[in-house]
């Protein structure tokens, strides 16, 4: 699969853009674990052109992450064009436009998935951004605003006509948010359209290696994008790549190696920000990590981990879980429980 001149190989697996999740440290870890392309947190066009420090920091990328996409969102043409040029100067491989974020503070103001209620403006923004930059422009969006307006098949053609080089489709409407199941049959209809020649990347409910394999085999997408299932479990990319390439199976990471990745995230988050805010940032990963799920009578320890306010305390608690709690359990039963819980919670 190619986006412009960027060759991602066959059946690429990508890290989805997620606010407060896909910072530089997490992107690099996911890349090391097998992600073929990574995306930054989404960047507000309005904040970027006002030179808000917290926003401009999101443009910092590491050469080891490449290929990397920077994603922007906004609701007006001129700010989006200006932001696109600023992003291009940061030298990402790809510029992605967010027409899919469903949260109220974005979609409710007409940006993100809110654009699904104003297709003409969406297309105007897309054409203007494509014309403003030289790097490949891609789009991420949803099936439509609600069940009665699933416009994605026709919209995909229209976006292609604007000049985008690839399209990512999340298989839910905006009204669904993240509830229910992603409609991969609708994603397949987009891919099957003979008039569509750009790559189609499927997104939604890729929570296991088996789901990724099925997305390619059954629905024919060119690539898949993993979002929430990677939070607290960046090794999912390693597991997916192993499932996709059965001629070169990889040994799964050990529990010690997985705990090592969480510790690295904690340390790098603190180094990037400071101890207090760095720990607050990493709690989202700890709260959903399958390493801390399915353990009997674990509530008090879990609460202590999520309330820890110093690096030393947090590291001590993780060491206690790894070296004292888990070894005292039946390893096979724990492994099965962790996998089952991961599939239930990370949808």
C-alpha cells in the first residue's frame, strides 16, 4: 500500500491519532512494536495559528517514528490552510485532516465529525488544504452523522476528487460515538467501489490480531488502524504483525518486557512534562492496561496505582504487582483472564 510515494508495504497496521495518548514517546514505542505508520494527537488549526505552546509542541516528531502523520482539525477554510502550511514546515510525511472526532467540544462546534453535517464545507476545506501543501494529504472520517445519513460511499469519491491520497474510515456514525459495533460491511462497500482508486484504511474494533486478519481477508481494506486497543498495550502491534505474517512468527513479549514498556512510558512522560503532570498523563494507559486487569482481589492495589503521585511510589507498586502478586497466581488462568478482559474492555 502506498500513500503518495510512501510505501507502507502489504497490509500495514497504523496507530490511530488519539488526544492525550499519541505523544512522541508512545508513538515511538508503537513504532518499535511494529506499527507501520503513526499519527500525532490531533492539532487544532485555530490554536496552531495562534501559536499556542501546548499545540505547537505536538508538531515535534522524531526521525525514528517515520513515516509519521500530523493530523489537524478545524471548521473554517483559511485557518485550516494556514495551519496546513505550518504543519508542512514541521516536515511530517503526511498531513491528515480530522473529519471524524465525535466529542462534543469538537463536533458540536462544526469541526471533526461535525463536518458530516456540512459536506460542501468539508470538501471546500479538503480541496484548499490539498492545494496549499506539497506533502500527501489524507482524511479520517466516519460513516455519516447518524444512522439515517450514512454517506461514506459517495463521500469517499468526493474526497478523492479533492485530491486526497488515502482515506481512513471509522465504522461508526458520529451519533454512535464509540458504542455498538463498527460496521465493517459499510467500510467494505467503500473499498469495493470501482471508482475509488485511493487506499482505504479501516478503523474500529481492531482489538485483537484476529480482528486485523479478518479486516484484510474479509473486508479487503488496504490497511487497518488501531486506536484504543493500543492504550496500555502497545505490544498489540507486535502481536498483529505476527498474526498477519505466519511465515515469520514472533515470540510474544514476556510479562517482564510488557511491564518494562509501561515503566518506560512513565519515565518518558515525566521527563517530557514533569513528575506531577507526567503521572496524570500516563494514568490513562495504566487504567486500561491488560496487565492490571483480571487479577482477583486487586481493587485496592489498582486504586493505589491510579492515585500514586510520585514516580518512586508508582514504580514500587508496579514492581509489587509484577514480582509479588502475579507470581502468586496460576499463570495460565491469569493469562486467559487478561486476554478475555482485554477483548471485553478495549472496544
